[in-house]
């Protein structure tokens, strides 16, 4: 699955950013932000090009990439579903939402969070800030609360239809 979503990195683009942004360690975050802005995540090939063509070491690149939660090391779907796992949401059934959505998206591999067709990625987040509406998820900037697994599936089905996406196990 991941290979199908893997971005093809254009070396001239990465080298252009290094020239424009800089090649010393203070440029690490802006370079990684540029890469992620272009590809949606940090492809290994892009990070390797930065390491090979700048004064930034591998440990600096990977240290920054893994330290800041804004950076992704895996390809993500065209749409992100964020499920709150703060205390209120956790005790109110956040795991049921995730299980239900993984089923409808046919995500069976426990190590994956993205549908095979690249349509949706499910992310767990620490808190959305809507504790009184627990459990909560965010889909395309829409905050949806007081959800059951079935309600989450209906919301996904509606979103998929509006965005011409295919979800596998529609009930």
C-alpha cells in the first residue's frame, strides 16, 4: 500500500529549496516544511537529498522530523480524519469510532492508518477541545461530536460522496 502512495521526488526542486532557503542547520525546519508542503509528508528520498547537498546532518534532519508533530514520515490520504483521544473522548468511545472507520475504509493492517486507495487517513489527536461533545472527530475542518461508530460511518459516507471518493465497506 505505502509504495503506491510514495511520492516521486524531483531532485531539482529539493536542490532549489536548499539554494533558496539555506544549507546550514538553521534551515532544517524551513526545508522540511517546504518538502512537506510539496509532497504532503517527508519522503525519505527528499530528506536524503537535503543531507547529501547541505551542511545538515542526518541526525539533525531525522531529529527535527521526528521531534515536531507537524512533520509526517509516511504518505497520507487526500482527506484526514482526526479522532480525538483526549480523556473525555477516550472514555466516551473514541476507539469505537476508529474501529468503525477502519472497517468502512477496509484498513485491516494494524500498522496502517491510510486506506489503500489513498482516499483517507485516520489520525489520533490528543485533544480537539470539544470535550462536552465527546467523542469527537474532525473531517475536512468540520467538527463532528457526540458520535457513535454508525454515526461516524454515515458522516464518512456523506463526505466520500461529496468528494467523489470510494470507501470500500459502505453499510
